C-alpha cells in the first residue's frame, strides 16, 4: 500500500515537471518571436526594405538593407538549387538503386555526420577551397559554401520522404517492366513531390539564416549584388554588423533586419506546410 | 510490344532503356560516393591550410599553451578551448534535463493531438536563424543576468566557487552563452530523443503496465532503460551541435580570451575566435594557418562525437525492430 502511494506521488511530481519543461521550451520559442517582433516593428519602415545603404549608413544616415535582402535571396536560391540538383539524385540512388550495400551505409553515415558539422567549418573549408582556386570573396563562393551546408539537410529530408512511398507502387512499376531509372524518376519523384517540395523549402530556410558559412566566402558589401564574382551582403551578417555599431539608431535597424529575416523564415516554413498539403492531391494514397 | 525482326535500330528501345538505367545509376553512384568523400576532403583541405603551423609548433603547445599573441607568434588555443567547453557544458546542464522531460512528455504522455501540434513548433524553433537567437540573447538574456541573476548570485552565492560575479558584472558571459545555446539545442535533442523513445516496442509498455505500476515507473524502469543508448546519442548530438555553434554565442559571450573561473565570467569560444579574426588573418604570418587549425580541431571533435552518436543510434534503433 505504502509503495503504491509513493508511486502516485512520484507520478504526480514527474507529470508536473514534464508539463513545466514543455512550457519552458515552447515559452522560449514564444519569447524569441515576441522579442524580435517587439523590438523590430517600431524600427521597421519602407525605406529599410527598398534602399541600399547610403553614405554614412552605419553612423545613422539614410538607407536600408535591400543589399542584404537581395544578397540573402540570391545566396539561398543559388545554394538551394545546387543542393537540390546534387541532393535529389543522391537520395534517389540511396532509395532505389542501392540495396543495403556498404556504399549506402557509408553514404548515409557520411551525410549524418555532414549534417552535424558546424557551419563555420563549412565556411573555413569554402575559404580554403577559394584560396586554392584563386577566387576572392564573392556571391559564387558563398553559394558554394552554403550549398554544402544545405546538401546533407536536403538529402536526408528527401530520403525520409522517399521512404514513405508505398512499397506496392514501386513493385507494380517493376512488374510492368520499368527499369530502376524509370522507377526513380517517374514514380518515386512524382509520388514524393509534396515531401520533396517541403524538404527543399526547409533547406532554403536553413540556408537563408546561416551566417557563419557566408562570413568568409561571400564577404559583405553595401552595393546591390550584380555579379556572381562580386561580394554579396546577407541578412544575418547585416544584423550582426549593425548590432556591432555603437549607435542606437543603427542598432534599431539591426532589430528590424532580424525581424525581416525571421519573417522570411516563418513564411518559408508556412509555405512548406501549405505546399505539402496542396501537392498531396496528386499523390497515390 | 511488337518489334520488327528486320533491320533493328542501332540501339533498340529496350536497349536504350537498359543503357539509361545503367549509366544513370553509375552517375548517381558517383555523386553519392562524392558526398561520402566530402568529409575526408574537408579534413584534408583544412589540414593542408593548417600545415604550416602544425609543422613548426608542437601539438601540445598549440592545444595547451595559454598565451595568444599572433603578432609575437604565440598561438596557444587553451583559453579558447576551455571557453568552448565551459559554454557547451553549461548549455548541456540546462538542456538535457529539460529536453528529456519534454521528450518523455511528448512520446509517452501527450495525446496524439498535442503530439502533432508540438512537432511543427519544435521544428520552427530549429529553423530560427542563429543570429536571431543572438539578438534575443542580447535583448533578453543578457539584461536579465545583469540586472537580476547576477546581483542575486552576488548576495547569496558570492563565496561559492563558479558563481562569483566580481570579475564581470556586464551580463555578457558564459551563463548568457550557455542559456542561448541550450535553447538552440532543444529541438535536436528533443526530436532525436522522441524518435528513440517511440522505437521502444509497445509490448514492453503494455507488459509493464499490466503489472500494475504507474506510467512514470514504467517509463523510468523499462522505457528509459531500454532507450538509454539512444538517449545518450541524442545528448551527444546536442553537445556537438552546441560545440560548433558560432554566431549566437559570439554575440553574447563577451569575447575575452581568458579561461573563465565562474559562470558569470566572459569567455571566448573557438568558433568566435575564427569568426572574429578572419579579416586580419591574411596579414599576420601563421595566423591563417592557426585559425584553419582551429577549424580543423572543431571539425575533428564534432566528427568524432557525431560518428559515436550515429553508431549508437544505428544500433539502438536496429535492435528495437
């Protein structure tokens, strides 16, 4: 009797702790979003969004962060494109061609490990690659480093999606005489379309928020990005550099920039959910 | 499919499809192998860049030396390594209990509705850019420590080691870095742990509950024991993520190259060192090699931890099936 009472007390205490933990974790999310909104909204205005920095911007003069917004979009779109073109075939290969060979296990392990490598290391690697090729900090260099950051995210996410494709579907395709290539590109890709879309958007969201990898490779500039071989600004670095100035007015703009960045990430995340819902109409259930 | 017997095309349709299948497979295999080799290429590239300094300084002096004066040619990474370890360890102390409770709550207690609602929110937390975490840290965590936690600790814990605020009352320091990092690793630890807990077979749960114990006792005595390797792997993954995080930590940790003595002291993690000094590293001899060496060190540590965690996870989830 006594023991069961102890158990009941323990149960109640642990339940309380668990709910507390869940509240703390979700509360942190809420706190972060509300802090960014609270500080960013008052500093927000249209000029921020449609102008590049003018002379003396970092001491409080007129201007905006269009350079960083455009730079970030170019960087993330380019990197996502490269990562998609590399990641989709790799994921398809792992799911369709290779059964349970050593190579597959090695590739999976390697992708898992790559997924855990800090982005500053990708930045350092990209930087040494660029020195080797004789390139300087440029949009192209940033795209290369960022695509390496995104590649493992993309591969693993797409592979998870492809795993969900019903076994019967691929089996019937094989029974009709389809080759593995056709199963991969005509069955798997179509059936996985909603998931592949949301995986791509997920990788895009990660890419646009990454700062450490583009720090060395894409550099920073106040000009709008015009060429692949010129440096490009990016939003995370814009936040970082503006916060680093001693002028409150410029720091206000950093909060607004953080708000823009967060808004983009949130929109991408909502879009990815919408896309996977909308597109799943075209899928065999 | 009717196929004429006379004068077949040079490559028949079936032949073309077979060729496409083979060739395509080859190309994809090469790409996959390339991804597998990328890790090695990264290690090799950083090793090449760091070679000048590895050649002329003994490894012990680099890793354990306390003096960091690039202009005088002294490159001791110890303050930075110690700083990284402090911040990461503190983050894990905060994150592990919270995440374990959270994962158990989601995997064992929550109704499917709550489970489904919590997942996108945790994914959202994972998707927030690290710079935004840094901004949050500077706006919320640092003032909180400066105005409330620090003075409180000063009054009540002033003489306890590791809790002295005397050296640094600004709020920027190990504690702020640890809190921000802990929040950043919440999503990864929770999602991996939840997955691990869910892979414990339901039969075990039912058998245990049938013996008449409460749910928590079932979790503690059966589920957690069964899932222990996976839980450890989740913690290791979180640790290695925290170990390599750069921008957010850089913004709140104070960046003073010293080995911290208290959680309120400023620190200077390895990642912040690399990010802060990339600009001038090409103009001082051996400086770039030293920073790339720091990158290599980070890469190797994270690589080791990740390999360990993934191998444990692989075993843990395989056995469960």
